[in-house]
């Protein structure tokens, strides 16, 4: 980024810019290189100006929500990392289509923890399956996140995206989600940001909703490594099987590369034991993939985004 570009970026943004920002601070793996700039955006107007600037300057950019499904290579990122705050964390209720339904309009920067608390406090059921998922709504929509047999596709009604030209709203029949993915997003890649989503839920009893959230959280804590940095489930489950079972069957629990390790608690978690580099994690990923394909003939596909 040259001096003129830096000055223009400063003129667009209301908040401070972190130059040469370490992505260790912004990803749950606590690993990765340096981004040229890390910026926080709070309004649609500001974000739209940024997108137009990126197109004009042919500049690379990425939105990183809570960084829970992202690994930045040690070489770093030659571009701008966007963090969404302010208006992008808003939650509001729309008029429901039926008396039993609840329509929530949720900003893509809203974390599942905040959304879960809102639902409990207001007696809204349907998002319990997201309990303990540490990410934000935007990333969850893009990867069709899910757990316990449910996913975002089961509750989504509309998705709003922002481009340099303005807002685009996609209705339910335009959203072609698959397991842990949204193929339709490819046509928006590098030119649009998911800014809001509408989910259809239902009324419930706050005590019962809270109890179910706690039950699922307890189950998650029993299965997942709590003492190491990680990005959640690393590989997608292949049809009719689980990545964790395949990795365990190959005897890979506890396998290490540098500071990265296959969790001894859950084989589909690659963890940072303290000083892992992105290279360590990617090296471990490759070793796991090679051993599993030799043993079972199945190619494991990463669930995380590598940039």
C-alpha cells in the first residue's frame, strides 16, 4: 500500500487503523502473519465507501468476524482486514408471517453469544443449536455453520449483502446452501459483504430455552479441548462418516508438528499448544490428510478458511 492509498484509507474511516496488525490477535488459532492494515467499520456507509475504494485500487481485503474459522499464513496478508462493529451487531424483530413465528433481523457482526442471550431474555427458541459456537453470524451464514443436526439453512429466510453499488437482498429460494457451504456466495466473492440476515424462530419459555442451551454447552465442553487455541472442527465431515472418527482410526491423536497438535480429546481439532506457527498447523493438516487417505481412501477437506 503506497502513501496515497494509506491517506485515502484514513480519510474513509472514522476510527483508528492498525498498520501491520498481527493476525495472532484476531484469530482463535493465535497464529499467523501480519496484515498490512486492520480496520474496524461500524456503518453501512463507511463499509460501502471501503468496498468502492478496494475496487478502484484493486486492493485485497477480507472480513474477519471473530476469527474462529480462519488461519492466516505466516507470510501475512497483503491487504486490509475488516472487523465489523457498531450497526453490524444490531438485533431487531420484524413483523412475523404467522402468530407463532418470530422474525429476527441480525447484523452479521453479532456473535452467537450475544444472539443467544437475546433469545433467552426475550423467550425466542430456535437458535439453541448455535450455543457454544464462538463465531459471528456473517461467517456462520457463509459456511452454513451448524451443530446437533441443525444448521443456519434451517432458520434463514433472507440474506442482505453490500456491494459498491448498494444493498442486495436474497430471498429464501435464492439461497442454495449445502453442508458447511454456500456455493451461491462465489459470485459475490471479493466484491460483497454479508451484512445482515433474517432468521425465522418461534416463541418459547425462557427457562426452557436457557436449560437447553446449558445442556448443549455442557455436551460441547465434554468433547472439545478447552485449554488450547483452536478453530473448532478443522475438517468437514465426509458423507456418512465423521472426520474425527477417521482421524482417530488412523491413530493420529496427539500427533504434533512444531507447536501444533491433533487434540487427544477430539481428533477433528488441531490445536495450538502454545507457540505454533501457521506453517506448523498447515503441515499437521497435510500429514493428517495423507494418513487418512492412505488408510480409508477418503480425502478430508478443511472447514477453515486459509488466507
